[in-house]
C-alpha cells in the first residue's frame, strides 16, 4: 500500500475527521480527505482476505458519499471524488474510484424501498441539489424515478410526491428524509 500512498496522495485536509450533517441526520468519521491523483477525494482504507470486485462494494461508496456531503456541509469545500484503497492478503492492493453523483440511482432505489416496505409517503422525502443548474443529473433523477413509479416534482406544494429542489428553495420546508446531492 505504501507506494500508492507515496505516489498518489497529495495535500491532506484531514485524517480520522469526525463529521456530522444536519441535512442527512448522520454522523461518522472519515478515514481521510486528501488530494488523490490530483483531485480532492474522500479516501477509505480497507483490508480484505480476498480481492473484491467494485460491484460488490457499493456500501462503501454510499458511506463515502455521505462523508463527502458531511465534509462539504461542515467546511464549504465540495468533495465529489471517492477512492477505496484496499490492502488484500497475498495480493497487490486494490484501488476503486467513483464520483459521488453516481449514487443517485441507489438514492432513488432507497426511496422506493422505504415507500414500499415502511409505508413512508412520497412527500416525506426531499432531494436537495447543492448546485441547482445540474440539468443532466436532474434529468437522470426524474427519468429513473419515473421508471420506478416514483412521483417527483420540483414544485414544493405538489402533494404525495418526492420533492427535488435547490438547498436555497428548501429553506423553511421539512421532510422526514432529506438527501443532498451535488
């Protein structure tokens, strides 16, 4: 692992940083926030007895996306890149990289699951966009939500739907579940 650390990590912004988010209602401790391959990233150190495939570590990326949101909320510094550095017994270390916004689909799947299994009404959910002009991401969310049968609206007064809006427009509104995207 040492060559990865030496060759790919630049400026370090924090190690073992305790974080929390009022928006997400979550807290946690991020392993590292640093430049990785020249880009500010959330870094997570993992050990494993066996090599893992990227498609089997989605939970790691969801956790790191939450850390990225918490770090930005606390510091004002956006961090949209995620990197898992995994030391594997008897094998070369593995590095998996992702972009925080790639987890939008999982976000909507989670909304569908909560609606279906826990009977949360759709208007208990609010998706906030930290940067309102991300039309491509908005279009993806709307399209995927429609494919799942999730009613979604940018109008806060529309009943029984998931509301998607900028953080600024959400002021004074409440929701049982709030998810923040970049």
